[in-house]
């Protein structure tokens, strides 16, 4: 018999202007985050991760990320729901590009910024966006938090509110509110089909793709590059310094912005060491490249990568093949390798639809946006179908 989920008769909401205004245990109870050897809960939703962002200054008024986390309490001051949320005056660091909305808004004489954004800063990781304490009715809590978000939108008189990388179950509940519009995007994820080892995975690929991967890995081996996986208590403070240099090297190559400073990486090791898996590459005893991954009970999340030497296929080995091997060895179901990357398909990562939802203050522009998103979703659907025809797996 299913347990009856609670729907408290008396609730109230408030806004926290800092994650530190929320008790860590209360936040993590809503995020279902337990930091022990079971790795329960998505680390990106934890109080620890948001603390790293805020304490380091990577998220602040100065960087254009003003914390406005919406909290739902039941009578007796028990926290039962959270919607991580920010007031923003730009669209950087989101991985959902909304310039088309901004241009339409400003061409019509409006001011698009500031806006409200519910997301994990600088992290295109799909999952729950409404953090709900176990035992409480999801629909009830989501509706209460959405109503509070609408009130906040009116209070600040902003153009819009956005919720990025929401998972499908919560998406379906949120879209019952007709003023929220769905947007789709595509990422590339690897799925573990109970593989015994990497060779077992390769056996499921077409012959040509299998040969390509073996050749790429052989080239890395011939180049004298060694792989060093560092995790848990093996991680030392100096590893954050090493990785920060790799992170900067990627930023410089892509002409991007340095969103995450050295202090962030130091704090990440301090607060979430048990969830970090560094995959470093070395040559002649020197660290020359590396990727940082975070893990939970089912998934390894590839986040950032960088290198100080350009060695052919090293990126594929460190970011993709080693992550697959780690997932197989640790019985994880999935590897999420971040945003973009058509080249991931031939390495076993298949296209996966992601979701965001959007709400606009101007009714006339809302209709135009809705029409645009309907058309865009159709195009995304066609692109997804086309990408699936490129699958490297053998036909059954």
C-alpha cells in the first residue's frame, strides 16, 4: 500500500538571499542529499555545492547572480520545498541561450533584464529543480513554489522567469500551469547496459566504430600518456590548483569567461571531496590535462576539462572513455558528459532531450514566444531523430 503524501493545510513561503540563510541539513533533506559512501543524491543540488558558488564569490551581486531562493514551509517552520533561484542582469553561464527572447523583448521597446532564473549556475545538469522533502506531495509543493515565483516576478517587475534543465516528471507538473512554455535542447549521454567491462561495451558497437575507438586509445598509449584517477581521500588541496590551470586553459582557447575562480575549486574539494573523481593525464611525471567529474548513486557527471599540451585523442580518453570505464567498474547507470558535442555520438554517447520552461510578463510577446517554441520543438524533434540514425551501436 502506498504511503499518503502530505499536503499541509497551512504553508508559507519566504525568500533566502543567501544559501547560508538555510540550515544545511534542512536544505539537503529537501534535496535528498546524503554525503556518505552510498553517494545518495545529486551533488549539484546540495547545500555544499551552492555554498561553494556563493562563498567563493563566483555567484554574487558583482557577477550578476543575486540569490533569491524560494523556500516553502509548513506550519511549525519545517522546510518542505526549495526552488533555487536568482535575479540576473545577463544570460551568461546558463547553457540555455535566450538571446532570441531578449532581442524580441527589446525590439518591442521593453527591458529584458533583469530576469529570474531557477537553475544550477554554470552547470548544464538536468534533474529536479523543485527540491521536495520526502513524504510531501510533489504536485502540491511545485504549485506552491510556482505561485511564489510568480509573486516574486511581480514584486521585481521583471520581464520573465525561467527554469532550466528541469527533469521530465517535474516538467509535466509545471506545464499544467498554462503560462509556462516548454523548450527543448539536446545533450549526449552514455547508458550502461549492464556491461561487464569496456570490451563488452565495444562489442555492441559497429565494427568501424569499435576499430576507431581502439585506434584512438592505442594512440594515447603510444604517446606515453598515463591516466591517473584521483578520488576520495586521495584528493589533496594541490589538485585544485592543478585543475584550475587546466580550467583556465580551456577558457583561453574558447575565448570564454572565467565563471569559477580558484577559491571555488578549493571549496569544492573541501565540501564535496567524496563526490569528486579527477581523471588526470600525465606525461613524464607531469600533469598535462584533466577532467573533473561529480558522482551520485547512479551517474558520473563530466563537468570541466582542460590541458596544457595538445595531444591527439587525449580529450576523448580522459573525458569519455575513462568515464565509461569508471561507470562500468562502479555499476553506475549513466555518464553525462555536459553540453553540446556531436562528436560524442561515435563514442557511444546518444542524443538525449533536455527541458526548460519559461514564463513571460507581456501577454502579447508570450503568444509570439509560444509560437516560436512550438516550431523550435518540432525542429529539435527532427534533429533528435536524425542524430539517432548516427548511432554507433549495432542494429538488433
